[in-house]
């Protein structure tokens, strides 16, 4: 299990972007790292859809667990008016996950998702 | 050339005081006394601009500062769509001058005249160029409609179009960047020019131009540099020209609003090209975004100019630039072409004489590539191994060289090296 305040800070930074409604580092059936204030820091509009998104995320992690070793890099799904982006942390079954509005400018957000993934990997390297 | 000092720095802090102090400290660590500072931020720093600009200017009061808001940037350090970046040059055999002209959408000629009056370099060297920054198109705020790129109702859309000519008086609407580069190229025939349109995160709601410690919404900011160092301006585009096209058969007098293509209603005919049905506004929104990848355009002076759509209002297609030809071809943005053309562009530079590279590229590139933008960065990192470089992503790129003439382009990248 990953437990690290610096990683939570990376998530805090991501959440400051208007279109990142929620973010976390997670694996199947488990959220590994949450932002500093936990779900309280998620944007309120995520509450109405959080339960179903959370369940769908677990199903996606089946695939991630199966193929992360084979080089699976990213996954995403759209549910109602929202999209979940999964940036897999190589050699782990964990992924950086963000929930964004379906109409958000995904390309620009992906750049910062990638920066966050790189920061998290650096922090994990440092820990080990 | 030991006395040419330059640096490209970034800050990822959120608070203005920390952003400014980080940038200042990084410049000081490199013993820079900048002759000029270019500063760019993403729109996230909108509320911090005043403090960022005033703090940096108070530390470097003699250094002219120019820049604006961009959708993202690449430096030697990475790729970012949130943050602040600054490029400073310190070199004794270089003179700089900056000028500003206001109300650029209302009266571009007057804005250029104001700039020309204030651009004053006493000692001219042989190598002279301009950088120009101006605001991109802003979606007009129509009473009872709001700021919308798509108006589905034909009646409401047609009525909204009637208001467009008046929008420029309110400093809204088209960026008029094509007119600016044309006039600047006539005024400064022997200068090279590159420029770009400031923007937000592509919502096209607002953007800012930086001029010393101040920032503006509707101004043309120009930097003139004269030095004994040779500069080079080169550019390329990233699209394929497709066989398919259409003819504009009814267009507004200002050539910005297409009313009919192939003698039929413009929007409906256009959607038919893609077998698209107007069923759902959100899907139409996605269609609108996809148009970035299949724009249409015309050829002028051996360069293909994209006519980027600014909106679909009723049956009208609103263009960000003038349609200077009625015969349009569809173009296709290709990431393969982007990578190859940029690689060729870099390989044709004479690296031995380059101290710094400043580049303006289309926002669509970073939006399209997303996290894969790092592959694009690798092209620059591999080429400029120890040379500072800055690529800013803007909403329209202008270029003028004596050899190639003036162009205002989209989906292009222009490099300035010196």
C-alpha cells in the first residue's frame, strides 16, 4: 500500500484545476492515496455520481491488473456526463485516476495528468 | 559568444509572490541582468497576474517585459498546461524597444500606429526583428444567448450574426491577427516578425497581454530587437491537403461569415460532408472540436491557410480569419506530419550559431497530443541539448519574412532562433 504525504500533495495540485473533479491513486478495491482532505476536497458535483463511478472503476482495475505488466499505459471510460482517466503506474497495479467532465478540454488535462504521474513515480523511486 | 546570456525558467507555484520570487531567484542565480523578459502564464494565474508582473518588474525595473496568457508551454524542463514561464536575454550588443496599442479589435491600424510611434531604437544593428502578441478571438456575449460557439436555432443564430460587425467596436469577436501581420509587414519590411494570439484554456472566453507591470485584454504588444547576432525565422504546418473541398457561394462582406456553400445552407451542407446529424448539442460540441483536426483552407503565396471555425450560429459558419478565396480544400491535421515536419525544421537550422530558441505553436498541437506531447518535446530536447528553448502554445501564429511574405496561420509552428 502506498502511503505518502508528498503524493497527496501532487493530488492536491491536480485538484486545483477546475476540471479535475476528483483524483486519487488507486488499485482494485482499494484507494491507495487520497488528496490531503480526502473526499472532502472533491468537487461537490461528483457526489451524485461517485458511487457508480467507484464501482465502474473497480471493473476497470480488473483489466489494469491483467495487462499492466504487458505495458498498458492508460485507460478511460465515459459514464453519463463524466470521464474517468486512468494513468497506470508501471510495474504496479496502481493507477492515478481523475474524474473530469465529459466536455472538458481533455488534451490539456492529460498533460498535467502525465506530469503528476511522473512526479508520483519519482516519489515512489525515492521511497524505495 | 560568452557575453550572450539567456535563460528559460518556469514556476509551478500557485501564489503570485512565490511564482515571482522563484523566477527572480532563478534569473539571479544565473547572474542575468535582462535586456528583455518574455513572460507567459496559463489562464489559471488570472487573479495573480498583477502581483506576478509588478514583483518581477520591481526587481528588474530596466528590463522591458512582454508576454501573455497561453494554453501551455514546453521548456527544457518539461511540458506544462498549468504554470508560469519566463525567457530572459542579457546581451550588450542588443537594443530593445517595446510598445503597446490598445483597442486592437476596434481599430487595428490605430493600434499599430501607436506602436510604431513608441518603438524607438537609437542604435540600430544589422539584425532586426519584431515579436507581437495580441488577443485571440473572444466569443461575443450576446444578450439572452450568452457566450456560445454553437447556436442551434437558425433564427437566433441569424440574428446573432447581424450583431457581429458591431462586436469589433466592443473589442470582441475576431482577433484580426491576419490584418495586423499584413500591416506590420508593410511597416517593417526589413524585419522578421513572429507573433501569436494570447488565449485561455481554449474556452475562448478571455485572454491577457502583458506589458511591463500591466496586463490588458485588447491590446497589441510589440517587442523590437536589434542586435549584432543573426536571427532565423522558420515555420511549418502539420496538415495534409485532402482532395475534397467546396466552394463558398455566399459570404459576408467582411469575409468572416459563410452563409452558403455549394449554393446550399452552409452549416447543414457542412455537417453532411461528415454525415453528421444535428441531434444533440453536446455531440455538436464534440463535432466542433473535431473540426480542429479537419479544418478547411485556401492557398496563398504557396502556403495553406486554415480557416478556423469560430462558431456555428444558425446556418452560418463563423471564421476566425477572412476567407481570402472561395475555393476551399479540406485539410487533415496529422500528428505524424507534425513530428516529421518539426524534425525537418530543426534539422535545417544551423545549430552552431544558436544561443536560444523561442517558438510559437498552435494550441491544437498540445490539445491533440495530450500526454504524448512529451514525444514532441523529445524532438527539441534531442536537438537543443544545451540550448535554452521555449515553445508557447497560442491561438493563431503569425509570421513574416522577406522571402516568404506575411501569413497568419493555424496549426503551425514558427521558430525564432538567435
